[in-house]
C-alpha cells in the first residue's frame, strides 16, 4: 500500500477549512479550491481529499433541507467538503432483502444495495452532486466527462440543474440507449468518438489540461467523496437491520472509482474510531471476462495494471481497459482481504434475470456483482457464514435492449377476451 493511503497526516501543510488534497504517490499537499488540478503538480499521482476532522456515526444526520431530504448524500455532509450542493436529491437508496437469492447463494445474509434508484438511475449522481458543487466553487463554465453512459447522464442532469454547459464524450455505438437519451434530453453536447472509453478519457483529460473544460470523471477526487456515502449508507443500514456490519461488499468494477471510494470510506471510519479493523468489509471487485485488467492485476499480484487495448462485453458500462483509479483501488481490495473475479457475459445475463425475479431491475454491469458472488461461492472463495452486500449500480431501464434480450418476448393476441383466454390455454 502507498504510504499515503493510510490518512495518517497529523500536521496538514495546507488547509482550507480543514480540507486539503494529498497526492497518494508523493504525499505533496495542495489547497483544494485555489486552482484546478486533478493530479499532483509534482509527480502526476492521483489526489485524495483529506480532512482535519473525521466524523463518527453520532455526527451524521445534518443537512436535512427540503431538497436534500432526511436521507441521502448530504446527510453525511460532515464527511464531505461542503454542507450542501446541487441536489436532485440523491442517495438514500434501498438495501433490499433477496431471500431466494440468499438461499441460492448459500451465504448467511445477502442484501442488495440498489443504486439504480438514484435520480438519473445510477450511483454517479452521488459523485456529481459533490463534483458540480466544487465546479461552482472553483468557478468554471463548461463541465465535461468521458463516459460509458451513466456518468454522462448524471453530468448532464446536474450540469443542467446548475445552469452550466456540459460536454460528454462517448464511445460511438457502445453506449446503452437509455443513457444517451438522458444526456441528450438534459441538454449535454454529445460527442460520439470513434474509439473506446479509454480513448475518450485520454481526450477529455487533454481538453481539461488545456483549460477547455472542467473534468468530472472519477479522476476528479471530489467525485469519489460523494460516492463514499454508498459505504456510509450500507454500514449504517446493515448494522441497524442486522446488528452487525457486512463481512463483504461485492461490486462491479470499471474505472475502479467506486472501489476506491468505498475503501476511503472504510479508512475514514477506522481513523475516526467508528469501526474496528476487523469490521472493515472485504472489497470484492467483479469485471467482465472481456474487460478485466483489475482482476489480472489482483491475480498476478502486480502494483499497477496492464492497459487492455481491446475490450468487449455486453455490460457496456464496465467496458473499460485502463481503470484510472487502480492505484487507489488495488490497495483497497488487498488491504481489506477482498478479491477480484471475472465473469462471462452469459453469467451476467443469468444474474440480471435472477435479480429481476426478486423484483430488482438492474442493467447488465450491475448484475456482475451477483454473478461474481455466485462464482466465488461455487469456487469456495466466499464462506457460507458470510454477511454479504451486492452493489447494483444502475437501473434496468438504462439498457432497454439488454433487458429485452434477457427477458421473454411479448405475445401478440387478437383484441378479444375469448381469443385471449384461448391463447392462455394453449
Ligand atoms: N456499474 C455501472 C452501471 C457503471 O456505469 C459503472 C461505470 C460501473 C459499474 C463501474 O464503476 O468505474 O467506479 O469502477 N461507469 C462509468 C461511466 C465509467 O462512464 O458511466 P467504476
């Protein structure tokens, strides 16, 4: 683990209201809002938001405004760089019981945290409410991201709400229909790039470096601050319902931003004394077989990842060959005793059907979490006595085509009751 991922900074060099940025590679510190930077000025390492004071459970529950509501991201404002932000509102998503899947997978407890229930239908809204607030603080007029779809939908909606221009770069022909429709209607300018997501991100980083746009991909450390509230909600709710914290959280991995955000959540809870070392859930990442550089790095025990130039999977949201947050996420998986696993597209579709059969409608990438848990149980790598949370990251309606293909076909019938009964009796 990088020496600087342990949050152990007793004397902040640069502080602004107790918040600053630290480079996870060289430890250099920066004031958070005096200039726009996404990586370290000195070594180009990833930056992380740090706080002089870290809250514990009793501190939460503030920021209950008519817009943000009693539950959701801003309930945890004591763990965030601002008190409130442009809110639609986001967070406060359900932690479903799934009794049949709990039986089938044979774990002690299985709950599904359905992030598809956010305002634009994915967990990206949590990052955007904070990211757009920071954009307002640093004073920019054009927001941009590269996206496999969900980030662009969230950015378009939050940018629109904030009255800011938004630009999204999408890999042509590889983004699910619902997501493009959202970005379009919320008024983003959509550029379809003749290349994959990783190329889109290269370009948007160049545009940001030239001062043309404010970058709101998960390379932006403030996005991950919003996303870490997924971890806070899971921990609080699970303990309230089950009397303990979950042993393991299983999640789909693309750019590995969410994995990094959850790990940061747990480190901050540890440092605040809110949880013990043995209460940190094992972070377990799942990728599609055709797009699995993080799994490769975990299996080979390497510090970095090898960029996959050719990636393919039906789970287009996680069709990513160069996860930029790997330096934050790999230590998260390793330090928590978790693992990473690759699953086939067929297993993803099966899991999507199984979740739908419990009433939980998710897009393919989201179903990777359950597919991963099933595989790890079959291989004996997850124990039967474990309490597990699977994270489902996006809503079924994001990718209507995938849903049609996984579901059953409509049956044409005449407009006549007897004919309908005859058809049903066939
Ligand atoms: N699940 C869904 C539905 C996603 O949209 C994404 C990422 C992930 C999982 C992976 O999360 O990148 O934090 O590891 N989607 C991004 C996008 C890349 O552009 O919408 P991650």
